């Protein structure tokens, strides 16, 4: 799977937060798959994404959104325009 | 609002600047990228990451202050760190951040072996939640009657005092202590919160005042009024209950930028002296309209709109002046016209010409006028702020005098000028001393002295005619805040330019053989206040002078010689036979490069552990001790009175 499958806005945010290049943001990327994505970066990423798409995620769901594709699915379920 | 192409362009510029290690360009582009309000969190993280990569260039090329910073906390701060890093760089600080453990703040502050104590930081940010500072208050205040509220506040402040004092006793780091935020909603409701004496809102305001008062008693410590910041940005959106309850995040993500900006602005006075002079333009800045075209009756000032916008600005300037910021007029006008306007419109103006330390009203270039002012007042250009409505004048100053801070007055929206000015941090000070308050008179007296110098015959006669009196006192009583302020801001006559903290000065005053002397000066024209400081220590037969400095306002009157002579006498009393002076050259202290040679010292070899820039000089005290000039009257010299407080015999 490639980064092309991740919407560019989401890809760019994650690249900034995780300090990696946008091409490295694939749907399978997730907590623990790279060094920089630890629990604090996870919180940072979620907050940045919430700000960008103007949505609020349920805190009990946040720890479960451990990959790019899960985050993407949650945003779509919340009605965000990616 | 930036469009996405502009954003991407700016980000590309920043990347390129980082790649070529160009700190100036990186900061310039980042400033533009982040100017969009609200800035995108991802952009802030991008900038933080970029800045971290060029920390060395920021410190070396932009002279950013690099601060080893330790965050003591009981809340989640990690998502806020990129915002803190970025805001700090935009204010020219590079923070090397370490974050302490969640629950370990008590141990960190009290235990001399804690990670905090061992890391010897330059700065400690103490960010605790109300729960940790005074956790029982919400319940005690629930009925508004408040049995036990006072006692709880008392206990809480005592507990914090113990933490801060204990930490201070073993560590000289600057401290920022954050207060509590008044909760937006409580079970009492708004009316009862406002009316009942012991509502939570009232209790927390009282707690914050007590904590601020406590911080004033701790050296190098500021209170960070986060509640004021929350009120300014809107309490309703300051906190996100969801994220506080789920992750103990104390502020909402939308407030991260404002919070980080407030933190940086509050910590800044711990490290940087405020600017000292505000130069204001007249036409369409101090008043509305152009005097030369509309005449004194035609310019807008006074109680009616739009004149009252200008009156607000004039009153704001007068308030700055009352705490020692010097005001100057820099205007292209006819001098006689301006004087007439101040006379004719006196009733409509919030200022008189007497409120200005100097006026530069001519058709000269404004950069020339400001340069002249700097020379006349013996102040560096980095002490100046320039306010003008004309974009061309503003740009000229930015280019020709980059050290001067420039503020463009909004000519079409004059009501905004006061807000624009107060949003800037350049006059921020955590402490105001009596010397600050008296500064205007002192600088005016300087002008009178310059006049007398022209009429007096020879130098000694002139100096004698000034009737100068020097009073020596312990740096701890100068008052102490003034001594520390002198160390922080004296540049020209400063032999070593060591920016010691208050704790380090106390160390000189209390250690065996140490001395920390301040000198206060007055003459027939006025009281210059405490203007000089010296720190030294005798070990064995040698007294080493760590610091010797004098405010540039009083250089050339022999006061530096008197200070050295006084220090020499103390050194002899502590058993020294040799006086060793040190000079560390900087960009600004050339005026005192030959100080020791001029006083009979000879160059001496550097000790092994000395810094390579230092030049050492020595004087054999058994042959000749420095003597004070004849034209000075000395006070506070009696050894008994003095030695008790500042000289401890070894």
C-alpha cells in the first residue's frame, strides 16, 4: 500500500507531527511502527487532526485509533471532509 | 488569510533556510507562516522541528539566548512543547527542554539529588494544577460561606513557599511559577460567585495574589498569571474538559499558541532588561493630522473622537514615563510650531513637553536624530523603540538601525495604537525600582551637567563643582533587586559582563572573604541612585575581582576609581596583599579596556582554569593601594558598620 491512498491533508499533518516525509505516511503506519509515533505524539497528532477538520473525537476511542487507516475511517464516520 | 500555495511556499523557504543553516531567513519565513490566526498546529510542529535543527545557528547568528529549561509539572504538557519551542524562538530564545515526572514535582523541588537538581538548569517552569496547589478549595468554597477557606489558602501558600525556598537554597536557576485559573463554571453559579465572599472565583483570585506576593520574596522568580491570560482569550474556550479529564491536558488545543506565548512573555524579564526609550513621531501618531498644514487648532487631540484616540496614546506614554521609560519626540516639523502647539492645545493634550527627556524636531533624517539621542543619553540603540505612522520612516529605521524596535502607528485606525503597543513585550519588567522611577529627572540632570561642563575651567574643578557624594552599601541592601538589575543590563562599563543571578550575588556577600558592594551616587543636580557594583573574593593573599561595573550615566567622574579603592580597602582587611582584576572584552565594553592599567595594575598570567578571552591584571597592595579621587565625598565607609553585612573575614 502506498501513501497515495491517504488523503493529502491528513498525510501532511501526520508527516509534520511525526517528523517524517509525506511519502512515508501509508495507511498501515501506526503507533509503534515507527519510533517517533509514541503515545505523546499520538495525542499531538489527534489534537492537530481535530483542529484541522474541526471535529472532536471521543477520548475513549482515541487510544484505539492506532493506524492511519483507522484514523481516516473515524474522521469519515464523523463527517469530516478529507 | 494565507492560501495553501503561500503556505507551501513559506514552508519550502523554511526548509531551504534550514538546509543552508540560515537562521535569520528561517525565523523570518516562520514568522510569516505563523502570522495566520489561528496558525495550523501542523505548521507549528513543522517550525518547531525546523528550529530544533538549527539551534546552533540561532544562538550564534541571531544571538538567541539558549536556556536549559526544566519543566516541573503535574499536568500533561507534551503536546504544548512544540508551541513553546516556536514561541521562544520568535522571541529569540532557544529552550533546551526537559520535562519532569507527573507525580514527582515535590521530590524534584525538595530532593537535592533529584533529576532537576542535578541537571542545573538555567530556568525552571513550575506548572501545577489547582488540584495540586489547593485541591480542597472547590469543596470548601461550595457554599460560598467558606469556613476554612482562608486556612486552606494559608496552608497552600505555605506549602508552595516551602517548595520554592527549599529549591532556591540549593539552586540558582530562574523560576517561573504558574498560578491557577479561575474555573469558568461552578455549582454556585455566576451570581453567587460574584457576590459571596468565599466563592471559588474570589478564593482563587486571593490565592493567586498570595502566590504572586510569595514569588516576590524569592530571588529571580516570577509569578505567571495564567488566569489573566485565560480571561483575555476567553475562559469558555481556554480549557477543554474532555481533554483535561481524559489526558490531564490543562488548556484546550486551540489555546496552545496563546498559552505558550504568555509563558514566554512572562519568563522573558528574568533574562532580558526592558528597552528604555520610546521615540514618538507627532503628526498622525501623537496627534491626528499634520501640524504644518492644519495648524495647532486643526490637529486632533482631546476628549472628542477621534482626538481621544490620540489622548489615549498620550496617557499611555505618560504611564510608561512614570515607571522610568524615557519619552522622546522625533519629528520632522518646525520646532517653533511644535512648541506653539503644545502651548495652545495644552488642555487637550495628555502630555507636556516636560514629560520628554529630549525633542528632536528638525528636517534631519530620523535615523540621525535617534543616533544623536543615543549618544546624548549614553544608551545603546537596542534600548530604543520608535513609533511612527509613516511606513517609509519605519522601514528606514528598520534598515539603518536594526537594533531599534519599530512600531508602525495605524494611521486609519488610531484607536488601535495603544493595543498594538501594549501587545509588545519590549517594556516588560518584573521589578520596578525607585531608580527607574527617578530616571527622567536623572537624564535631564545629565543634560544640565553637560552644559556646566562647557562653562567650567578644568576637569577637577568641574567635577568638584558637581559636589558628588558616593555612598557604599552592601549589594544586598542596594536594594538587592537593583543590584541584580545592574548586573543584567550594564554593558559599556562592565569589566567581565557576567550576568550573575541574585543567588550568585548572595553567595559573594556571604562567603568567607567575599564582598558584594554597591555604590550610590548623588550630586547637586540630583540623585542618580545605585549605579555601580563590584563582586570580589579574597582567598589566601589574593583578592580576585569577579565583577566591576558602572552605569554609563556616571562614567568619567572618578566613581569607578572610588569603587576600586573601596574594594581594595576591604581586600586589605580580609588579609589580601595582591589585587587581581579581570577583563573580558565584548562588543560593547571597549570604554573600560584599560581600566586596570590606568589604575597602576600590571598584566598578570592567566590562571589555568580561566576562560581564554580573559585578560588578567594585578596590583601589589603592599606598595600602593588604589585611592579615591579628591573631589568625591565618601559615605558608608566605616569598616565596622560595613563589614558586618558585606565583608566576611576569611
